[in-house]
C-alpha cells in the first residue's frame, strides 16, 4: 500500500477516492489506504463499497464518479472480474481519466486487465512473458489497449488513461 500511495503523491496527487469491493479484502485495504494517505499528507474525500453482484455495482461507482471532480486519484483494489466494469461505469458517468489517476494493487497483474496487445516501449518482454516480468508500469487505456512506461517494481500502481 505504501508504494501505491507514494507513487501517486510523487506525481502530485493529494486527494483521493476509493472504490472498494464489499468483502473482507475491501475492508483490509480500506484501512491500509486511509492510513497511508494520511501518513503522506493526502486526503481521502470519498469511499464507496460496491457489492459483488455486477447488477448492483453501478450506483456506488456513479457516486465516486460525481466526486471525481474533487479528487486526483481513485483507488480500485479489485481484480479482473470487476475492474473493467468499474472503469467503464466511471467513464460512462463522465469521469475524466486523463485528469484522475486510477490506482490498483497487484490484483491488476492479470491478463484480462493488463495484458498488452502490443508492446510500445523498447526493452519490454515479448508478449508470451507474464506482465509481472515487465520492468515498467503499464498505462492502460479504457479501450483495452495498453502502453507501457517505466516502473520500479510489481507493487508500483498501474495508471488507466484514455487516448
């Protein structure tokens, strides 16, 4: 958690929202995220928990999208079963992914989220190697295409962006 928050803070992000799965993992990462943001002098302005039922996820996600105008980053500590739907709902609700950085955990190291269709930076492993072999953080497009940029370790957060 420390590296995720340190990464965001080092890029000028100071205010955050969190979209958390309504389960035990969500509760654990909620506490750790709030603690790390406070430790680094940031603020958590909105926290919403979404149910695991995909049909009931939209409303909490829309509430965070409404708060997105006041935050620099949104933390989404979930896996490939939920993250694409969460990001799609955020963008459909008007959130600007060029301004608001989406932050995730190692759960994003999943081919359904982070597997590039093509590599666009020199020195990256070929597509048959796992994403964890990448020595660079991914910049993920909402369209599903991924560009890669430098990263220090697997725990460095991923960034979603359009364009």
